[in-house]
C-alpha cells in the first residue's frame, strides 16, 4: 500500500504536514478507503448487552441524580447532582445517533426501549433524528445546502460561534412548546402541522433545511412517538399546578446543560471549512474530527463513540463500542503521516481555537 500524497515518502513519516480536505477535493485516497474497509470488516456486529447496559446505567444515574437535585435543600449539592445528571443524560441521549445506523434486526426492542426510557421523557424521540441524519452521510449532500447538519462555521463571523452554542440553552423550552402546544394545535390546523414537520421535526443546525413529508414506516413511527411526547409535555406543564415550578425549572436547567454540551460537541465534530460544494469521501473524512486517546476527557464531551466522528463517517455501520478497536488497528497499520492521521486532533481547545481563528480571517 502506498501513500497517495507522495508515494516516495514512507508511510510512517510523522514529520510531514497533516493531510487536508483541500488536497483531496477532487480525488479520493482509494488506498486508505480500501484499507479501512478491509481492516474493520469484522467489527460490524452490535452487542445487545453493551447497548442495553450502557443505556440503562446512564439513564439510571441521570434520573437518580435529577431526582436528588430536585429533592435536596442544599444548593451546592443540588448543583452538583444537576451536573452529574446532565452528563449522564447526555450520554443516554447520544444513543439516538446509534439508532440511525444500526440494522433494524440487530437490537430487538432497543429502539422502543430507548424511546420509552430516554427519547420521550427528554422530548427528543428518535424520529427527530432518524430519516434526517442519514442525509448528512450521503456523499453528494454532505456539506452542501441540502445537509441538515452542516454550516460553514469556520467561514462565518466570529460572533456566530458563541451564538451557535448559547442558542442550545433554549432547546428544552422549545421542545415543550413544540410537543405541548404546537402538536395539539397542528392536530386541528393542518398548516401548523405542516410547518412543525418541515421546520421543527429534525435535530438539524442548517436553518434552510426543510424536512420532506414522512411516509410508510417513518410516518407510523413518528405518529406514536409524537403523540406520546405530546402527552408527556402536557403532563409536565400540568405538574406545576400540583408541585409548583421548582421541579420543572430544575429539570429544564439540567436539560439545557445537556443541550449545550451537545452543541459544543457539534461545534468540533467537523472543521466546517466547506462552502457548499460536493466533496470526495476522503475530503469529507478530513473535514471531520477524531479526538482519540491518550486524552480521556473527550469520552465525556463526545460519548458513545462520537470522539471517533471522522472514522464514523468512513464506516458508519461500525457500532460505537467497536470504534476504539477500529481506530487502534488503523493507526497501527496506516501509521502517522498517513491520510487517516489527518483527521486526528488533540482536543476541544485546539479545535475551537482553529475554528475561531478561521472566523477572524473569513471575508
């Protein structure tokens, strides 16, 4: 196998500059793509035991800590428990990403279980991601105006970055309004229903994205999930008449922190340097981000395999628990200085700094 940047340079030469998206704008590194496929071909099986254990453990800690934050009278302890709850619920929520990629028969009952345990209680049922996230993985649509999960943040104004993160604080209130108010109204006013589906039924960051009408299985899944989430949102609002506003406000604060954590992760999931043109698979990979070990904190802010986001874009069918092994093999076999190494970064601070500097020089 040769190095497509310069066949004369040894594969493991770590002194060369990292590969960049621009170098592969029009041609793929077919050797790397073939190697990734061959090296990871035995890692595609999802383990039900791992998925269920991780989800139940994360949700259990999240709900337990949230209950503690609501019930304790000590403010410092309540804040600490709220922070623990936000981290645990964040991890539990991130399994929505796995639901969009696992085969239908790989984890029997898991989609229903996750929605009942996490998705609906957090007012983020899986239909808001399924059918949408797959567009982000389509070769001809990634990074274009049709991509619901892409904005050229590195090419925007400096103030756009803090605004991008802070707007996530409003997500929990927006979800309550969507499911508790707009869904019941949409049931009797079709134009409202159509507006809600197009504009407020996907976890997207592209304000120009419009979701197409649902059909078949997607529509059946959406109907029961949306109805259940609507009942839950109405129940949360009604609960203030019996328990006061304190429990709901604390829960909203915790979920706001969860949303901000996810938005921070989203901010560094890609380099956001594409201006809307279609890219090769290799360019898409190099516009995406891995934050591999030895750093440990990335497992907190990018849980459930999301620290290997660039690798995921190459092999989206690999379950999250197999991504660390896939990465180890690829680093071992392809080595430093390879195209694969170009997507590996040291951490969030480096990535935020890079994007922020880019905004300072953008036109």
